[in-house]
């Protein structure tokens, strides 16, 4: 059974891994906000558990066992976030810190019951896919709003950033998952967009915001 610290490292490795499942040690140290010697010590521990492959001066490689372990931690986190929103009435901006604590509970039946009570959701409140019980993730082919063009109609499906500040910004603009938007114009100078949606006839969104909104094209 992984310790809480080991689980946090596995999550970071999973999120940082490239298509070859590689992660640079320096990136991991920056993500975890710890020193290089501390990271080196931990990756050696994770290697002993069969979760990664570590060679000095080379990127670490997540093994299939390590990816599955990380995905199951993420599953608990995202199920918890969905439960807090759907069953307890929390806002999507309130749930991350609580889920960070709950994800370390080692009680499979607890999370199975949570999943069942919600009707087996496939995404969390921010549109991120919830891994299944085998740690498999079904990715969706959404595109950033910033890649869309004038006249397109799209539906907000997920976010690339779910920080509290960003979610509060979206709340202030009445933007939530499922919101349908029509792109009225794209500013050539800074790529900001003017969009229309329910209750908002002309809302300007910066390129930074548009990059963080993942959408599906309507129709």
C-alpha cells in the first residue's frame, strides 16, 4: 500500500508524463516543490515498488503498474469531486482541496458505493474523465475554444485548468459545462473572442481563457 507522499508523487508523474511515459526529474522536483536529492530518493523508492524505471541522469519511466496505481488515485479524487458537487451541493470551485484528502483513503467499497450512488459518472465536475476500476481512461477529442473560428457554435465540455481562481472567474461569467456558445468575432491583434450564450449577448474572453476552455462543436 502506497503512502500518501508516494501517491502524490505517482499522481504528479502521471500528469507530467509524455507520450513515452517519461518524466524529467527536474520537472518532477518543480511540480512537487522539493529539492533534487529529495526527488531522487523518492524515485528510488517508487522503483522498488515496480511503479517506475529509474536510471541516473535519465528521465524516469512510468511502468504499466505505476500508471494503473496513479490512475486509481486520480479515480478516487475525481469521484469525490463529483460526489461533493452532485450529492452535497458544493460548487465546482470548492471541491479540489477536499478531494485531495479523501483520495488517500484506502477503502475500495467506499468509492464503489460512491460511484454507484451517482450512476457511474464518466467525467468529474470539470469535464476530466474518471478512470474506471481497472485504471483505464477514456480520453475525449475536445479542442480549445481558442482554435475555433467566427460563426462556430460550440459546447463547453471540459477545462484544462481547474484552479479556484479560474473557476470563480467562470462563475462570474455564468460559464459552466454544457454551456453553448456562438463565436461572434475573433480579435486579430490579441486573439480574444467575443461570444454569445444564454443571458450574455456579447462577452469578451481573452486568449488565455479561451485556451483553457475545451469545447465540442455543436452539429
